[in-house]
């Protein structure tokens, strides 16, 4: 299984990622080690606010690439499950 996920940072920004082990990756992002993303180092703690599950890595990577291009408002609509707003943004 592969996961596309969105994290909310301590400064309220959103971070999109993809992994095969969601729990482990979240711990890495919140740790002081070097395995977390550079972008998140000064934005801890981060919390998981959204995730999707995929059977293959390619589909998960494509979803990450797609959502990373979205505006913050559109990502918030996805997180909140507001499909009507998501369609208009």
C-alpha cells in the first residue's frame, strides 16, 4: 500500500507527501533527525489532516503531484470533504 497525505504545520501551512508507511513517515517528520523533509524542520509539530490509500506507487505519486499544484483553499476543501467547493476552485 502507498499513501498520499497532507500535513498541517505549526504555522498553519500545508505539506503534501507520499509514502509506503504513513505512521513511520509522520514520526520522521516530527523528529529532530535528518529523515524528515527540510521544509518541515522549522514548522513542527505537524499533524496528519488527510490521507488516501493506493495500491501502486505510481498512482500515489501522480496524486501528490496533482494536489501539490492546487491552491491552499482547494487543499482545505479536500481536507474538509467539501466536494461542491472543491469543484468550483
